[in-house]
């Protein structure tokens, strides 16, 4: 199997994703990522020059999904939102009004 | 219709249809409360082995059942799902009920609102029994990625029920609910439906609101029903479908009476058979059952046409780039700040993010976040993510061209029958290949149904996948009904 992703790259990507991999986890992830990326290589058999990328199938269906009424924006009216107390009941740490976190800026 | 009496003690072995149960509740011969209690009794008896339900919502269920019974007693016309016990996959929110998405990182999380699909079912009178096990964040094909243990397949408890909506399929197969909600991003409704021998529906992208669905890959995620028969599934889809101001991708197209549509026969319908779905890797016993199902459709008057979908083999690599890229962005919200798990070892903000995620996510979720982050990172974006989006367009165009000549396409749902627990857990790529026939429709945004189509010699279920064009559910239901009728 070719090595496309080095251990250092796995650690760099983990850093980008805010994941701290355990010492034995990183080599396993490297092995799996390389196996998957090698499989993914076959996409290069296809010539996609000039093909517009498709991010959302709604693009294909614009004519039917929006049914021509132009209502992609809702009326600018005030409506209720979720209840603060209900939101805060699942917070790991809160003073009731705000979410609390460990210290953000070290002095 | 003959009188149907269901009591807590006497729940029938063969589940009744939604229409039969609703009629019995309407007439008062069966109480919705008794029905709910009967199902809770079955859950108590079978859940320890099958591990289908993660949480029961008994109070909410019995209050709803009592409301339905009171309405029926007053002679009011009850809703289309009135008194019908249903289960909800644990990636869909229920106000105040613990919703984990099968993850430790959401252990104990009580969302502040109901998913639109949940709300619509309840408004139609459905009795919500509880929350159902699934692969963590709907990532998996065997239900073995749940932080709360795997679900077992009721047909053979040494085997997996499929995934990620394995619990939702198993619940219907074991009659621990009359119907359930699942979600499908790359096959997560259709493949478990096939593995457990039930009906599962992937609606067209935009047909059912995603509001309240904990996002995995937003351009692919869909909500759909599981049921014991095609007509029940069709009835439920008519309730779930429709525009929702909370989901900008939900369609304003009128919703059909899919159950009535499914009553129409298949005479004159053109059905395409794509050769690429019958090649290497297809289990011969599965192939034999699907071919016999196709013979049944021909005998019922459908016109069978051979077609070709040449890009099929590129669907898995495309899917695992698109889905993981979107997942890496969607799952950034789980950081220990606003909800879910926060590592007690945190000393500062950065370590809180990292440790909460490291301890809260399972291996497959981390693998997909890493792959997605890699594919989106500087220097690789063009080679991977953009390339995948281009191939996605080719795949979608190919289906749209095919549907210019046929009303529906049929294929096997899964290349293999349900496999054993632990059989594929060490090889992520082998697990991904289990989705080879389902990811295509996910990428193209079209609709699909998995309908039971015979069994292997060992008695394991085989599912046929019926694909329809965008918003072409009506034809797909007709075909699925014909397959079901021939069993």
C-alpha cells in the first residue's frame, strides 16, 4: 500500500479538527486513511475538466423546488426563538444567562 | 372490516396494518392506551437482547394515547396515525427527551425542541414510544458504531441489523413498534430495511424536512419511514412530506397521497435494470432473489429494460469524500461549550475542545472527521473535494438521463445478506463497500425504497431497491407494492 498520508500529516489534520489522538490511535488512523485514500484514487480515471461541481442537488431542481414563487427569503417578521432555560439545562456549565468555559486568555 | 381487538396481553404475532389499527382505535374496539402498553410490554421482553431502544418516552406516549382514545370516544374523526405506536431514531430531536445520536458526546443531552418529522407524526395522532439506537452520528453500516452497544438483527441475533438506522429497522422487524423513523445519508434506511426484512423509504432530497435532525452531511441527509409493509410506509410519507419554513431545502411541491398511488398496478410502467449493479461482488443468492423479483414485475405487466449507469463504481469514493467533508464541518459544533460532554480533565479552552472531542467521539466518527478535514485542507481541496463534487454531478446527470427513458430502476439494496457481528469492524473500507448500491441515489438526490424480496437458503432477508426520479415517489411505491405482492 502506498503511503500518501504521513504520521505527521495525521497529527496536523487532527490539530486542525481539534482532535487530540491518543498515542496508539494515530498510527491506526494513518493506516485507515491511506487505505481509503488509495481506494479514492480511482476518481482520477475520470476526466472532469469543465464539469461544474455539484454541492447541493437543489441546484439541479431549482425549477421544481422553488416552484417559481421566489420565496427564498421569509418575511422579515419577529418570531419566537427557543427558550433560554431549556437551552441552558443541557449546558455543561452555565450561570443561567451565559455558557461558561475555562479561562480563554491566560494572563 | 372485521372487528379487531388488540389488548396488552394479546398483541398479534403478525402486526396489523396502520389502516386496520387506526380503524380499531377509531371504533373503540382497541384502546390506544392498551396498544401502547402492549408495545411497552414487548419492548420490556425483547429489548435486553436486541438493544433497540435507548430511551422510552412513556409519559408522553400515554398522554397522547389517552387524548386519542378520548377523541375517538367522543366520535371525533381521529388523525391518520392516531394511536399508532412509533419509534424515533435517536438522531432526531424530541423536546426534553435525551437525544444522543448514539454518541457519548451527547450523553444526557435534552434538546429544546421537536424535529419537524416528529412533530408531524404526533400531530397526526402517532404515539411516540421512545428513542432508538443507531450508529454514532448515523455513521456506519452495521449499528456497531453506537456508543450504547450494537443492535442485534431480530431475524438472526448473531448478525447485524445494518446501519446506521439498524435499530429503526430491527424495531419494526421485531414488532417493537408499528413503524419507525430513520435517516439515510448513504443508505442508512435502505440497507437496514433490507437486512431486517422490512420496508424502508428514502424520500427525494427536499421532500421531508431535516429540521431537528442532528446533521451528519447536510447535502445528503434525509428522514424517512420504516414499516412492515409498503402501504404503511406510503401513508407515513404523506404525513412527513411537505414544506417547512425551518428547512430552506424543503420543497413546496404538493404532496401526493402515496398510499393511494401505491394501489395502482405496474402495467405499462417502464423499469430499468442497470447492469452495473449485477456484477462482481454480488452474492449469487441475493442475485437469484432479485432476478426472481424482476420476473414478478414482468409478470405483473411492467416493461423491463436493460440500462447502463456507467459511473456507478465511482459512487463510493465520491460519497466518502463529500460526506466526510460535510461531517468535519457539521461536527465542529461538538466542543464541550453549549451542550453534551465536557472533559473533566480540561485546563484551558483549547484542551477543553480537544479532550472533550477525543473522549466523546468514537473511532469511526474521528476517522471521518479526519478524512473530511484532510480533503478540505489547503493543497488537497481541488484534488479531493472539488473532484468529488464534479463526479457527483456526473452521477446525478446519469440518473436524470436514465429516468428520461424509465419510470423506475430496480437493483439489489445490498450486495450481501446481513453479516455477523464483528465481521467487518476491523476493516473500515470493507464496511464502506456494503453501501455500494445505495450511495448513488444519495448523491443524486433521487428517491428509493427497499422492499423485501425473498430470502437466502439460510432464511436471511434480501431487499430489492426501487429507485424513482426526483419527486417520483408515486411510481416507486407502485413498483414496491408489486414486488411485495409477488412474495
